[in-house]
């Protein structure tokens, strides 16, 4: 599955996934060998520099080969609302990840990830990281074998 720049999916390595929110960013971790995702952490989203300092620390710790960003698609939006503000923010975040860390970014439809995280029993403070886990697991599940 190619990323937005048309690069092929790496065959091996660690993946960091993000559930982008204006106040918090849920983060999950997985790899292409096991294709299993796990919730990792929640980053505060206060300033651009603070956000990317925190992401940079994760990149140094985990040395990912790819990022996955949840795309908050609104199923009730009409064709004129093709890209709502939340989608633009998530896309911009993904593009910034690519620009700052020069790693491929894949976008995944995450319209029900937060609801699924709550239904799975994620505690309120861990909801964003669990939503990121669901996003990453969906990405892995959709990859061809």
C-alpha cells in the first residue's frame, strides 16, 4: 500500500500511529512483522514546537520506518464538505510529520476509532492512545499479505 507520495510500504520495521486531536494526540506502536498494534502514549498538543519535540523523542526511541495518521472522516458530511476542518488538521499534521522526519505517512479512515476505543473499555485518560491503536491495527489488517 503506497503512502501519499507513492512510496511502497516498507517490508519490515516499526510504525508509529497517531490519533490527532487539537488538544491531545494519541500514539500507538506496531511493526510489520507481527502486524500487531499497541497503545503507547498521549502527547499534549499545545504548541507546534512542543508537539514535534515530543514526536521527535518517540522517533529517537522507536526508530520508525513509517507513520500512520487517522483521518477523521465524517460520514454525515455532504460532497461539499469533502474535507472538514478536522480532516485538514490531520492531513496537515501528517504532511508535517513527513516533512520533519522524512518518513512515509499513510492515512487511515478513523471515523469510529474513538467510539470503538470507548466501547472496548479504554479508560478516559487512555482513550486517545487506544484510538491510535485501533487506527494502526486497522492499517495492518488492510495490508495485503
